[in-house]
C-alpha cells in the first residue's frame, strides 16, 4: 500500500512525578510513551505511534491523513505511515 501522507496527531505530555514523564496520543487508543524526561517520553511515543499507524496500514484500516497542525491546540507529532 502506498504512503497515504503525513499524520499530525495531538500529544498530551505530563510529569507524573519528578523524573517520570508520560506522553499519549488521545486519538490513537493505547498509544503512549514513557521516559525520565519530557523528550524521552515523546521519543518513545513517536516510536509507538509509528508502529500503531503501520499496524493500521497492514490491516487496510489507515484513515485519511490530517496534515495541518493548525487544527490542533498544543504539542503535535507529524508521522508518515
């Protein structure tokens, strides 16, 4: 299946306790990342989000991409499927 474009997804990042960060993509259920820093949590999330989209692609269930960050309020990730 060809690349369907760039997906821009909203990211929620939170410091759960000092030195323990989590990051989630609310629109991709179960897609999260953890880290000792905000950057590590987002990096872990990016890997998981790419895998999530790859799985949807393999299943033939990849939605149309959203590639305009203006639709989101707060941090975002841009991912290619």
